[in-house]
C-alpha cells in the first residue's frame, strides 16, 4: 500500500543499522509438494499441502495453517510492512522500521519471551520485501486470492497447482489528492473491472451533482465514496482516498476477520461507515487482552499506540481508517515525547 | 437488492456500539458516534471527533446555511446523512495566510469568482480546495464529516462526546 511510500523513501536515505542481516535466498522446488523453500537470515520457510512451517535457530519452530498465513503474508507484502507491527499470529510477524524490518518469532508473546525462546533478525526492507513477494507468488495456487473474503475465492490447500499472479500483483491504490480528480485515482465502475460486491448490492451508485464553472473543472470535484467502497474487490486493505498533508483517509471494506493482529506504532483512528465490526484489543508487547470494542455505523474510536488489534465482520462493512503518515511519530512516541493516546481530557 | 442489507446510520436512526474494558481505561479509545455528536450540536458547530497531532476529523450538524469559510489547505467533506449543497468561490485576494491551519469563518460572502457547486448525498465526498471560500447548505438536518486541520472553528469537547 502506498501509504508508506513517503516514510520509506525518507528512510531509504539512512545508512543501514550495524546489526542488519542481508542474506535472503529462494530455495529449490520441493519434489513432493512443488513449492519452493525460502530463507531469510536464520529463518527458514517451507509450505506443504496444509501448512506453512517456519524454523529458526536453537530448535525454534512454528506451524501455521496456510490459508491464514497467506492472507497475512499478502497484507504484509502489499502494505510494505505497514505501520508498526504485523503479527501474522501469536508467534511470527514483522516490525517496520521504515527502511529496515525486523522478522520475529515469539518476541511479542509473553511465554516465548519469558522462556528465552524468542528470536528476531533485522533486514533491509529491500531484502525481506522481495523475498516475501516471491513467497506469496510461489505459494498461492490458481484460483486462490489471499486478498478476497473466504466465501469469494477458491481454496489454498494441496500441492502446487498453478499461480494467481493477477491477485498477488494487484496495483496499489493511493490517491494523491482525491479519488476522481483529473489524473488521480479513478472511480470504480463495471467497465474498469470493479463490479458491486454481492453484500453491497443495495448501495446507491448515483454520483454527486458537480457543476464547475469554466476554468475550475479540476478543483470542483466530488464522487460517491460509499459506491467506490461497495466495488472493492479486496478486504482489509486500506486505500488512500483523500489527502490533507500527512492526514490520509484510507477507507476499506471488511469481511470475515483481519488477517493480522496489527500492533500500532502511532494512534490509528477508525470510523465505521456501515454495518458492524467487532475488535479484539490486546497489549502490543505482551498480547494480554485489554478491551473489546463493538463499532456500528457512525462510531468513532482511536486505537492507541501501545495496543494490537484484530477485527471481525460478518456482513461486509465499510471502515474509514484514518492515518497520520508522519514518519516522526514512532520515534516521538518511543522517546516519550508524544502520548500513546492522541486525545486526553 | 440481494439478500444482504447494508446498515448505514443516520441522525434519526443510529445504534451506538461501545468499548467493553478488560484491563484498560475506556477513555483511551476516545469512543463517540458522529450521528450522536451532530444530533447534540448546534448547526454548523464543527466538533472534532478524531485528532492526531494537528490533524482532525470534524463532525457537524448541517442545517440551513453555514457561514462562509476560507482555508489555506485542502479540506474534504463527506456526507454521512442527508443532502448538502456546497458553493465554492475563488476569492479575489487571499483571505487567509498561506500557513494558516484549519478553516477560518468569514464575516460575509467574499468578493471573487464563482467556482461551482456540489450537491452531495449520503456517502459522497467532495473537495474543498485550498485557497477557496465555501459555504454549505442543507434544506433538512444532515450530518457531515470534514477532513481538515484543527483551527479557529474546530470545537473540542471530548468529555461531552466520548465514552468514559
């Protein structure tokens, strides 16, 4: 997701940290399953018909159902490691340092850490990112779309069976100013490949009335955001629709469950635009439950900078994710110069 | 229509969720509802419902005709309920300093060139372009969100609107 492009570009100019690992390798095809293996530093990744299997030094190992693993990996790849921590599950995930990324096992799990069984390595983003991209490409079979709601795609199981390059290579959507402006991200239509989703068949598709005087056609502009969201072909994938400086409106459509436990490194705001989303909120570091949140249409909530969250939606819902993309914020919060919650009273 | 019904809220019909605390302070989630905020606000009172450093999202009860506003940077209006008309005008001379953050309320309609008009219904998002002046109008009580920066017209009354 292009949300992070400015932060990552700024970070790319910085010299690498002393402790980064640069070894990444795509392994040979497994004779039994047809899938490739992958190595990132001392982490090794292998998939079989049902599972992703991850190992690391001192006997560390983890097994993840392949459907859940691919959905999480797809977001991590498409989001460029996103803001903060992307927990694939309770054991494995990544932390974005904007230019570098930590791959971890057990680091944000109390039991692993207390037992000294956690392990992590830090990589240049330009090393781990392409490896993860190769992994999602190789491990995704024909007919399976890790971005789609489970009821709207095929199954990921079984031995290697073709690929789905169209799904894993989707073009990232990031308006520079606002969707629909000349030269900016276009509105979605049937003709450009975005039919209305089955769960949003009742959403009004009429566009607003726009009357621009001559010479102001590029500035007098509006579009149907709810119609735009009703035509999203992906779930849990915030896309920039309007921009005020570092303030990014990133609405998205949500169905089933957020494939990752997102650990915040800054405040992130949610406004539920339609239907209902339930959020489980846990401590970012320990993973211990802190709150549950039920968000209905019109509800506003802040996700503090020291939590992780996972959402659930039965009926496909529209969610406005609001981000402040400033790359100064994580450092300010870590240094105690900014609070974990952006509003106090 | 298919078998699914999409549930949008409105000022006349909304159901509010909430935060159930396990081990935390509910105030950390700054939980509110835009329809409730608009319902309890004066017309065109621009109440911050979300804030992240200098940036805010304002909720407003759109009713009748708003004052004229000017802003040095882009803002965006999203209609959450009802219908809102936006009138845009290019001032003959700049009305606010280039570095001014947030919208500024004007005493009267400024001199300038008419830019155009938007008629927005629920779910429609419109651009309030940098350097323009604008006025909103709603025949019936409506609700809007505005993506902007905190400024002179932003009202912050978190204790009144949030779960605690």
